């Protein structure tokens, strides 16, 4: 999504007024203004993942969406600096696709339980022991792991990517739940890795049962990083961009959204008539990126993402294979 930040300011004031004092709102709005001013002065572009809080999402992000869409936008920009508001592997992906640009992340410790579950050495060992098995890596993986993979995929195109290889068996890493969800839709044999998203793994089928009892008629929408026992009973399962499209088209009255909390808040800001019920889960990594850290980042041009040129080259080949399939 492309944002008109000026027009978003009223939306932000309304959103913040539900949980901040007038003074706190004033501070946030001042910070938003300062960041946007520095952005102009430094010819920077700010990208915001769907899991960013509404003040970051609507207040300072020029583009919002999933990690791949944002990296693609970065590739088209004339800006000198790209500030990626998301987690580390996402900023790395933007760097791989834009090696000549300065890519910054506001907090370099914003990791991801999935990308951290694969050590390059483990993958090298698998490759040595299993020659001929293609390695398909979810975009939630480090640059080094991407470089060691044959093809990259997102949760939106995983089935298509897996079906594109000629071999009958593939290694799919690192998300074992996403692998199990994809396995339901392909005849290829998927060897899985032992990775899980620490946010989506917290949802249980019991949450859905309870939600259905408490809120009759509730629409259950899940992310494919959730347990397959959940996606089996959900009304819709999709990546964050697919969820957004689905909600825009269907406009259900009541939704239980089984994904990161800010996703629901950002949708709610556009469609206030939709009621989001039941609990959401927060990603502690995504929540490290806030207005204070972004202000620090753009002021001091920190923290710069650096990836070895040969890793960039190899990782880019794996990413380009995905673009060709798409
Ligand atoms: O690639 C992304 O942005 C992730 C990790 C989630 C999604 O479903 O969009
Ligand atoms: Fe990683 Fe899960 Fe956080 Fe996304 S929500 S960054 S997959 S830990």
C-alpha cells in the first residue's frame, strides 16, 4: 500500500487517543513530523511491515505491506537511503535486492525465531548428505541461508514454488507448520525443518472454539505459520497481504485474526466498523521498532545492513528464481 502520510495524521490522532494522554499524543506527532522532515532532507524512503504499530505504519511509512512487496518497492525507488521497519531478515532481503543502496534497520537485534532456527552449517551438512534434493527456503531466513538455497518462497507462493521443481522430494525450511499446511496442497514429498514462529505457535484450536462460543458468527482468519489443526478449521488462511485483500473484499462483521496484533489494529483503522474479537499475539522482535528508534536510525544513519557481496549474489539468484515462477 502506498501512503499519503499527511492524510493519515487525523487517523493516527484518533487511534492514539484510545490509549495515550494528550501530552503523549503530542510527543508522538512531533516525532512523526521530525522523522518525515529528516526523510525529505536525506532523500530516504521508509518501508513499514504489516506488523508495525499504527503510528509507524500510518505516520512515517511511505509503503506498507509484506516483506517481499516492500523489497520490490525498494528496488524501484530513487531514494539514497532505505529504512526498513520490520525484522532483520526483511532488511537483509531489501539489501540483497538493492545492493548499491544504504539499507537501515532501527534496531539490529530485531530477529525472528524462524530465521534463527537454521544455522548455515546445518544446511551445508544436509546438502552434503542429501545431494539432489532441492532446498526451498521461506523468505524468513538469513541472507546466508538464502544463498545456500535453490529457491526462496513466501507463504503466498509456497505451493507454486514447490510444484515448480522437477524432483518429487524437497527440503522446505525453516517453518514446520507452514510446511505441513503446504503439504495439504501438493503431491510432492516435503522434508521439514524444526522451525516455528514464536508468535503464531501460541494460538491453539481451543482459542477458536472459545471464540466461536463467545462471539457467534465470528470469522476465523489465520496465518499459515499457525498449527495445521488451526488452519483446518479457519474460514480463511493466508499471508498478511492475502489477509488484507480478503478482509477488504469480504468485510466480515466480526473477525478473530490469528496473527500479530498490529495487523488487526492497522486494518481496524481503515475499517472501524469491523469488530476484532479474541486475543492476538505480539511479536517481541517487531515491537522493537518504534518511533524513537526510527528517529535515532534516520538521524545517525544506523544500523546499516551489510551483506558479503558473494552472499548477495547467490541469495539473489534464489530470490530471482522465485520471481520467475511468480
Ligand atoms: O514476508 C512477510 O512479510 C511475512 C513474514 C509474513 C507475511 O505473511 O506477509
Ligand atoms: Fe518471525 Fe514470527 Fe516475529 Fe514474524 S511474527 S518476525 S515469523 S517471530
